[in-house]
C-alpha cells in the first residue's frame, strides 16, 4: 500500500511496511533539508554564490615562519610595509629575523598614515613602483595592510589612483589581472584586511572615505599571530572588537544572494554577494566569540587568551564579510570618519583628529539595526542570541531594539563614545553625513531593507546618542 507523508518541504512516498521510527526520522531530517528559508529563490535573483576562501595561517608565534612563507610565495625582494609604532616592537624584530634567515631581501616602508588617505596611498605606490620588488609584506593594522595592497596594485598596473576606485567616486575599472604576492601580518584583529580584497582610504579634499574592492587585492597569505596583539591599547581593542561584531552582524543580516538580480555573465557576479550559507556560519561564530571576550579583553591587563579568541573572531568575520558584504553601519561610517571635526581619541596618535574605524561603525549600529530588523527580524534576534541575550519570548517587532540594547550595553562596559554626539557631531551635521553616505551605493545596496535619503537622515538622528 502507498502512503504519502506530507510536510512543508517534502512528499515522501512510502511503498512498503516502514516502521514508525524510520518514518519519524525521515520527517525529522526533511525539516533540515534545503537552505535556510532566508535564501528562498526569487524570479530574477541569483541562484549561485561563490566561496572565495583566503589563504590563512593562524597561531601563536607564526610570525617566525614569515621568511619560509615568503620564500614559498616566490618573493626574493620584498617591499616591507610596517606600522611606525609596530616597527619598534619585538614582533617586528621576529619578522625581520625570520626574513633574514630565509635570505629574503627587503626594504622597509613605514610612512603609513593611520586611517590612510589618497596622499598616503600615492606616496606608498611611488615607493613600490621605484623599488623593483617582486613581493609585498605588511605588518600592522588595517591601515598598513590596505596601504600595501594599494601599493602592490599601482606598482603592478600603474594608473590614476581613482581608476580602480568604486563608482560613482572612481571609474571602477576592473583590476586587469593578478598582483605580486603579498603576505599580510595583522597586528590588530578587527579589519581582517588580511582576508579581503578591499583597500580603504580617505579622500582628503572630499571629506569622505572610499575604497578599491577587487578579488585580486586579497593577500596571497594572511599570517595571523595573536602574540603581536598584546601591546594594543585597550581603546584600540574595543574599537576592533566592535568592528568585528559589526562585520559579522551586517553580513549575517545582509540582503540574501538570492534577492540580488542574477548577473548577465559569471564574471559580473560581485565580490560582495549578499548573505549566503557559507558566510552565515563564520559570522554567527564570530558574534558569539566577541560577546564572550570583548569585555575581559578591554578591561583586563594582559588578555592574551581573549586576544587569541578575538583574533579568531576577526578572521571568521573577515571570511564572512569578504564573501557577503557589509551594509548600513559601514556605509555610514565612511561619512562619520570623513567629516571628523576635532575628535582625538585616547589610544591613537594625536597628530590629527580622527574617528577610528571601529568607532565610526559602531556608533551607527544600534540605530541601523533598528531600521533593518523589519526586513529580517529572526536574523537580528539570532545575532542578539549569539551575543548572549535570552531571546525566548521576544516578539519579532522588538528584534532590532533588543539587539541594539545589547550592543549599547557592551559599548558602555568597554568605554565607547555615546553615539555620534560622543565623537563630536550634532543634529546640524545630519544633512552632510547623509550626503556623504549616499555615494557608498556598493554597501547601501546590500541592506536587507531598501533605504532612501530620508531613511538615512532618520538613522543618523537616532544614532546621535544612546544613553
Ligand atoms: N581592508 C579591509 O577589508 C578593511 C576593513 C575594515 C576597515 N579597514 C580600514 O582599516 C583601517 C583601520 O585599521 P585597524 O583598526 O586595524 O587599525 P590601524 O592600522 O589604523 O591602527 C590603529 C592604531 O593601533 C596601532 N597599532 C597597531 N597594531 C598595534 C599593536 N600590535 N600594538 C600597539 N599598537 C598597535 C597603530 O599604530 C594605530 O595607532 C581603517 O582605515 C579602515 O577603514 C579595512
Ligand atoms: Fe570594518
């Protein structure tokens, strides 16, 4: 006799005597079949996502393997980019000792601007073009790694700085081919620049940040050694931790790849494709690790264990946003950093005002998540749960607020500024902040909820202060 078992996902035709246990198991498994329903296929939407896994090595002490790795990458004469502060550290000595042991020739470049600019990218590119190098090594935070990426690009394919910059700010010409090998050795953990094909810089005469995003810019190898983080000021740890958190949650709540219009040809599928099952896994884990470790890492005196965990979270979130993409908090952050007035935070060089990247992101996040939660409340709740919040009995219409409140609680405990007012803005700046965010279409388009100019103004207003 034929029995037909129906549930939401499957019709099972049972053609003989099956035990109830077997049938139950089939039904149970059937509930797990198929992708998360966030990825339901749409008529014109893309049906495919790609996984571009960065090449990474993670572990305490791996900086001492730099020389061997450089050799294996075919580098004989390296342009060695180093953060000027990190250059004084034992970590850098270990790196150069390892290069010497492997007989790798290198020339040091330390004129890195913290939060790089078009000026510092141009200067670094000139150094790279003149040096006849066959490879690049960067030791420092996002500012140093991004500078090395740009220098590698312009040394390999010389062009005007704005040729490869994202439209509408630049011409968005695709990078013509692969670059020279680049080994990136992060000494911070938030940007995960070692995992991405992105280089960010400030356009000085436009008061805005933008970037170059192309898979060719992804370093050949990321050498992640958490031992290099122990000298980080606690404010930089906090800023990096929130950068990781926002990368992960923005990628997890990004518009799903199935809702992006399918590309006309395979080569047009963007690097940042929207949320997808692969980035989901990395991002949820990253959120959880940040929630468990950020407070201790910021408020404890030598938090090596926590830094090791946060470093792993940064790497995972990097893998996530490198394949999915960030949306509103990051899109808004470029205006927040670019229009800075007099803010000079503790823990960073005081030679010029700046809103460091992680801070410029997180001051927007609670307000932005309130806005986006309408589009995918369950994902916002899951993110809050990964951060340690009890989400049982929370209705979907409170998802954004619950997540935002959790973030605000962590911001308070780690000494972050209280929203945009905390970094020197007032309601009078909302128009300028909005205008400077609109060109970051690349990120705004990944928002799970469509956004217009008036929405942006409202979010900036809501982000002015939180407590
Ligand atoms: N490429 C990407 O995918 C990507 C993603 C996000 C952000 N970014 C960019 O990265 C930049 C921010 O990078 P970041 O947050 O890693 O920091 P950073 O490179 O700007 O450095 C921050 C500060 O920490 C110091 N520092 C770095 N390592 C240290 C260490 N081990 N001990 C003591 N001090 C140390 C630096 O000297 C500096 O003062 C921004 O320009 C941002 O826009 C890039
Ligand atoms: Fe970031």
